[in-house]
C-alpha cells in the first residue's frame, strides 16, 4: 500500500482504558494516529448485569487486543515476543481469548467470518480494509501527466473493533500496534466491511449468561464451524 505519513502521539493507552489491566496481510497505515478512549463506551458502561455478562467474552477479546498496544509490527508475526502483522494479531487474540483458530490471512479471515453491517458492529468484531494501488493510467493536467491512485477491491488489512468507531490493529513495518478511528479519512475511504466470529453460540460457550440480549444485534446462533466460506 502507498500510504500517508502518521502523526505520532504518546502511548499511554493502556493506563487510560478501563479494560486494560496489565496485551499474513498487506501492511496499512492511518493518516492520523488516535488515542485510546478513557472508557470504551457501549462496552463496559451498561448498567444491566445480564448485558455485561453476555459481553464478557467481547470484553476479554478487546482487552487482549489493547494489551498488545505498543508491540512492534513484524511481517508474518503472530506472537507478542516477535511482533504481529495485522492478521497475526487477530489470530493470536482470538486463539488466546476465545479458543478459536482463525485463518492466517486477512483475506481468508474476511471470507470465512459472518458478514455484519457497519451499524451492527459490536466490540470484538473484525473490520477490514482494501488496498491502495497506483496505476499507470496517465491523467493530463495542463500538459503535465500524473499517475491516478485508485482503491482496489482486494482485502489487505484487518483490525479488531473496540467500540465508538475505534479499532486496534498492527499497521505497517516500523510502526507498533495502536488504535485508529474508522471515520478518519484514510480508513473511511478504504473500509471494506466487517465480519463476526463471536456468534451467540461462541459467546454462550464462554459465559454463563444468555448469549445475545434482546435488541443488541442481529446475531444468529451458528458457531464458526457452521459458517460457510463466502465465494
């Protein structure tokens, strides 16, 4: 990907987050690097105890992702000691927290998960982005030629949604795991959809509470084993 430079911000994200208690895809990078929220609204602020219990697995997935903040990017990495690439981080978090073994690449993770609409996103869902490529198509402007940059349809990056349009991800070589905003111009332009692996059945298997509180999502009861790979 050809990407804009980042703006560096202090990494005190774990201390500022109520949930953080102690952590092969094409790299990507945001135009602006954002700070973690002081609290994850919509994730831990619910007063209803059943809702809190039902989201406990999602809380743990988000917490594990946040605990990875500051870990160096490493191409092909899926271990906190050597570093993570984007899909390696997702795979590690899901394996360690939910006991689910996800496919290795961002494209495969997108293809095998259950599609979920942007407005139905829940913490712990995966968000995906398309690649940016520069074409050789010449565009003339006042007798000067330039290359036209387009966004391809290929899935090249993945992150873990944590709520309030925020997601945690391993961006690109030379960078560290961090939080970014889906509404930032770069990510909004390249957004390619989201999928869910933490279905009702998976949540129920990891909690004593009911899996899906009424009115919270359009989730169904299938497990990852029931999910059919999309064409």
